[in-house]
C-alpha cells in the first residue's frame, strides 16, 4: 500500500521538525492483521518526480488496542485523589480483550486539553494520587495496556476526568481538655490540634450535659486556654472545644468537661 502526501498536505502532519503520519488502518482491517508485522519506508519525490530512494525500513507488529475507558469516577479524600473505572472488555476491532497488563495514568494541571504527563501506573482499576494540593484542579486520562504475547500495546485516551481538590475535611478535635473551677469562673486548657492548617479554636458552653451548647467565642482563639468569668456561683456548666482550619472546617466537639463556679474567698478576720 502506498500513501502519497502532496507538499501542501505535509505541513498539516508536521510537529516542530518531525512529520507524524498516522496510518489510517480501520478497526476491521486491524483485527484481521492482528499479530502480523507491517513494514514502512518513506521516499521523498521532487517536482520532477526524482527521488532519493527509500528511507530505512521500520517494522511494527499490528494489534487491535483496547477500547477507550469510559467513565472515570473520582473521589477526594484527605490523603489522596482517588480514581476508579471499569476495565474495557473488547478491543477497537470489537474482538474480546484477552489480557490487560495494567493502566497508564496521565495528569494535567492546566485544563482538560492538557498538556498531560504520565503520573503513574496501576495494576487494577483503582489509582490513588497522593501528590496533590488542596485548592487546585486536576484532570486525568487513563490508557489501558493490553498484552499480546510478549508485546504490550497502549490504548487511546479515556475522556478527561476533572477533580476539584477542595479541602472539606475538619481537623481533629482538641484532646485532653482540662477545666478548673474558680471563684465565679472556669478556666480551660487543652492540647493543640495536630492539623497543619489550624487557625484557632472555639469554646461552647451549656447548662445541660451533652446538648444545648452556645458558642462563647466571637473570634477564633489562637491560644490553648480560655477563662469564662462572671459566672453564677453553684451552677454547673458544661464545655466543649472545637478546632478550625484555614478553610473554615470545624472539628467535632472535644470531650465534654464541666465545672461549678465557687464563691469568692472570704477574707480572714
């Protein structure tokens, strides 16, 4: 078979200083030629139909590739961007796909149009990308690697899947809350929340255990201590502490602590 590319057409196949020409083998023909070797050579011809002879010979074995992967399901977790997809069952020639060697994962940080770079490989239909930043978007494409004897062939791209890596994960609740009752007051301290993007704490109080909490702090506390003053004597109050991160995510309540303010100390006669 001979393909003739007029000079005016060649430029449409040029990529920088290289001409890339895709052999338009149909899916049916590719299925019939599976496992056979095709040999290619290029000959340049001038306007006088003079040529310099054939180039070197390039041989390639032909195989039908796996059909492109369909929908990619994505999930953002606190530690990774998770991708899941269904394994293709057939080739582009509609023949059964006999063996899958794995998957190539490509990622773009620019747009669904790319550029895409190889991110990693996966032996199964699940991939976790742990190298990402919250607040950014990523796009993924996946290709299937099909095994034909000793040869491995790569499928066409899947459609691009967009992942918006939003931080919706609250920090851990403050631990080891300690409360000390004083004269008309209650003083609280606690251990720092280990969240890397922690910005502060809120204090909540109730007169009932386990419910009815009202927030006492108008602004976030930076310190790991709080003094609740001007309290009536002999009334028990219940407290919880929460941590807040840079995205405004608030932790669950800490363990509840309680205190009953004491009367003022009487001066010694």
